[in-house]
C-alpha cells in the first residue's frame, strides 16, 4: 500500500466541531470514531479543491476555505495492515450560514451513509472519543 494524500476541513460552531461519526475497526480498536469531513486528493487536484468537492459530494453543501492549519502524517495499523495518510488540514466555513443551525448531516459516500454532528471541544479534550487523524486533538487544543 502507498501513502494516501487527503484533505480535511474543520468547521466550528460555538466551540463545537462538525465531525463525521463512523463505526467499525480502526487503529485503536473497534467501535465509534470521529473525523472531519474531507477525502482523498485526486491526481492533479489542489487540496483546497478536494475539500470543496468533498463537502459538496458528502454533505451537499458549499464551503469557503478560511485558512490552512497544518499538514498531519498518520501511520496506523488495522488488522495487521499498515496505512499511511498525509493530511492537509484546513479551517473552513459554510457559504450558506443557515447550515450552522443544522444539528445532524447525512454523509453520503458511495452506497454508505453515515452522519456528522457537532461535538463540543470540551468533550473532545476528555480523550474519551476516538478522533482521527492522530494528532488532531493536539491541534484543536492549541489552535482553538
């Protein structure tokens, strides 16, 4: 397997972050885990373009890039298989402010549908929720 480049976007509302909730096997075990919205950068696509495309594809909403946050590298194992992600992390905002009032978003990716919801920073900082990519909780603690 080769490293995968991806782009993820953090959206903040009143001290809470919009995160996709998934359930399954992950590098810290099995169960629920959370991640920002985004996805794989396609060949020839800028990471900012990836984010805009992914938010439209997955949530059906348009975003604006507020600022670049960090490049994060994540090497992990799931069921003995190694994965390697290089993530461009951005702070983003909805183009249509009405989306901030929405509590839950359906996240469509192919045939699979999950949900994204607002998770308070304080809840993330307790360490009880599994958040990916690795190191994101440290970034949130320092930046926000």
